[in-house]
């Protein structure tokens, strides 16, 4: 029996990275390659190829070095941008030919573009399949058809993802090459047959919208197979509450349901934003994180902090996603606050700036497409005034009973299991389903809300959108109108009213939050002939820790019901009664107050009664929504 040789395997010689070797490897004429400006250079003592990137005027704007002819076994170390160079599309100086031809081919990398140019085909190279920047789209203005080569690998998937978000998608046709990876490989395999094989691929290219619709239909059916039982549930938010302990969340059912509904509203044209508020260590981020675990990763973009201009310059897509900031301090600053307000109010960010280029300072407009909702956690009682009025405030419970539940949950050795796959599939199915919702009782609801504050113009729009969100969530068990829209029921309103009725009333100060009323009542009880009350005494009275009591006192003072008589900084507070608390005013009518023209969804196990829609109400509802938003 033979034994393995101890001699090392002979390494294959590595070809020097020169223009001549590159042209030979790609089976392209060397003089053609050099005519594109490629030159032999040295990089760190090794031969390399200098590849110039020119703008449409022919001015050099970037340089990329090719260090290896072939991709390595572990990592792709073939390319390096010259220091100070920003990635740009390759071939901008040849786009005039594409405009004359009426089409261009988008490919990944330089060699594919060079191969197509060699055969007289207009092309533009993207430096990395996933590196598309939307501001490059303007370079393709005036070109009617954009063929996009989709390679059969992760790069092809990356091309599909950015194309689905890009403004060029409606002009795009997808090109798949039979048996080869890309145009370069198609040429190398048989240069003489390239033209015929390429024409076949072009003739078979599908419009992006047709391909996307076909693929979306398949994804939707697959998602429905996995989520149909959940989607047909009459009370999906109650199913959520039942599943929460399995992901480590106890109590906070109202907060969890409302966070879920806000995150779901990302599918609407006006997503609903919220601030999750509570003292330090109360579990704000934990509650938010647990609830968002019921959504697929692509539904949200979570960050802990952002720079002043991150929202303007980031390439992270925001359209129909929730922006999640894990602490409000991470978005401090006037400019970032302005960008967030613009995103929430206008549904997009439009930022005009001036950038330094080789041709000098140039004007540039950056647009970030929405709509986008915001979820933020904070220890602050109030956020920036212009942001606060655009969001619901979701309080986290600070009671001793909630603390006890948390401790017992932490001590439990075994937790029930939950399968999150149906929940993720439900969101995929909803993303690919109908997003239009009719609210037949919207006008009646609008007339029933007392117009006591200007803020209601925003809050009422958010209320309608939460109702829409709840109806979308249950669309498998809702009727459709003659326009195909999901028809909301009084049951959708009833659930949303229970979640936000008091929050809307608190926002317009027509009622006092229970935690504030308890705190003021405690101060009243403790005064008892004394002139001032300490936070320690209030904490003892309410069975809270001092930090929670102090937060409540500051909240009550912020609303004008208490006042800190201690003016010296660093000294314990001396709390006294200020303004009297107002009488309670119910802002949202009871569900049973609506007339019989609006059907109520059945209790679990019942049959859904038919809906009767009021004639012409849609136009009035649209008017309400536009005014309330």
C-alpha cells in the first residue's frame, strides 16, 4: 500500500497582472484594452493595472487598480481604489453612444463592460453588484431601455435588490445568460459565437415589472402556505400577546400590541411613529426588540445612533420600513432632528448640498424615498417639540408588580417555545397584498371627536392609519369594496381605541395620565399641613423606587400640575401643588355608539355579517385623511 507523499504540492504559477496578460485572459485585443486607458503600473512592488474612470466629458474622476488577474480562493483581493477616490460607474464617457442607440446594458465590473464595447454594445459597469447608488440614476436620463445582466450568484441577487428600489426599474429588462456567468465568460467561451448568443439573451430579456410580478406571486403563495392559519385568526394581536412570554417578554401587553401595529403601518402611505418612554432599566429597548422579532429583518432599519447627515447620505433603503433608534439621544442635533421631521412629514428626505469634485464645487440634490415611520426609545419625558407632536408616546410600566413579573420570568428555567416563521411569513404576505383600506365610518367618527386642540389634526390621521393597519393585518377575514380595498370594521376601531384612546386624550391634555394623577394625589395626601414634599416620600407612598418617583414628579411638573420649589441646583426637590387637574374628557366615542351602517366583526368563532357602505363616503373619508395628516 502506498503512503501519501510528504513533498508539498507544486503551486500553480501566478501570472503577473499586466495589461497584456489581462487582454489575453479576456481574449480581447491588447491595443483595444490600452485604447481604453488601461496602463501597467506597480503597486507595493508588484505589477498592477491602472484603470481610469472618466466622466461624460472625458475627465478622469476616479482610478481603480487591478492587483490580480483571478479571484483568490478565500477573498476577492483583485481591486483597490486609489486613495481619495469615490466609486463611480465605469463607462460614463461612452453614454452618448448609448443615448444614440436608445439602450444601455448595466453589468457588474469593468471586464464585462469592455467585452460589450468590443462587440459594439453600449454598456455601463457597476463597480460591485451591490454598490449601486441611486444618485447615479440621473446619468441614465434619456436612455429608453436599460438591460441589466443578472448573474447566477449572490451578485445577481444584490442587483435584483437595488434594482427593485431604484427609479430606473420601470425601464429595466433583465438579461440571464444561458450556461455562463457574465458577458466576459460568454465571449471567452467562444468569441465567434458571442454575437448570436448575446442577441438570443437580449430577445429573451423580461421587463423588470413582469419578472418582479411573477416572482412576487410565487413569494406570496409560499408565504400564505406558512401563515394562513395565523392570518385567518380573528384577533391576531391577542395571538401576539400569547406568544410574548416565549420570547422573554412579560407584561407590557398594551405597549407590545401598539409597537407591533405601528411597525405594521410601514406598509401604508402614512406610517405611524411612536416613542417608547420609561425610566432607565425599565425595559424599553427589550420590549421593542422582542416585538420586532416577530417581523422579518428587512421590515426595520435599527440603529443606536446616527451622525448629523446620516439620513441624507446613507444608502440604506427606508421606503416602507421602520427606522428604529434605540435611544433618542442618538438622534440629537438640530439638523438630524430636521431630517427626521422631514422624513415623517413629507415621506422623504430631500437634501441640497455642494460637493467638491475634480471640476470644483458642484450642486447636488440627495433624495431618500419614503414613506418611513420612526420607533424610538427614550428616558426623556418629552422629545423635541416638533418631533413629539408627530409621534405617539408609549409608556413602559414602572410598577412594583411589573418588576415582580420580570424577576420571576428571569428566574424561570424553562420557557415555552414559539415558532416565529408564521409571523415572518405573515409580514411577507401582507407586503405583497392589498394596502388600500376603506373606513366607512370615518366621517361619523370625525364628527364624534371634540375638536379641542390643533394637535388633533395629526393625531386623528394617525388614529385612522392605525385602524387601517389593523384592518390590513386581518384582511384575510375582511370584505373588499368595489375598488378592491380592504374594508375596516368597527372591531378594528375598537381594538385601536383601547390601545391609544388615553394617549390621544393625554396628547391634547383633555385627560391626565393615570400615573400622573396618582403622583399628584400622592403629593396632595403627603402635604397634610407641610409646605413641600420630597421625592423619597412620594416613592414610599406609591411603592416605587426613587428614580421612578422622580420621573413621575417631573412629568407632572412638565404638565403644570406640580412645581419644584427648590431653585438651587443639586439640592433635593421640594414638590408642591401647582395647577389643578382638569376634569376627564373622553376624546374617542365608544364603539357601540355608531349606527347600524357599520358592521361589527364577530367574536371568535362567529360568522362575519355583511357590511353596508354609505354611498359617496369614500370622497369624504379621503378629504378627512388629507386634512388630518
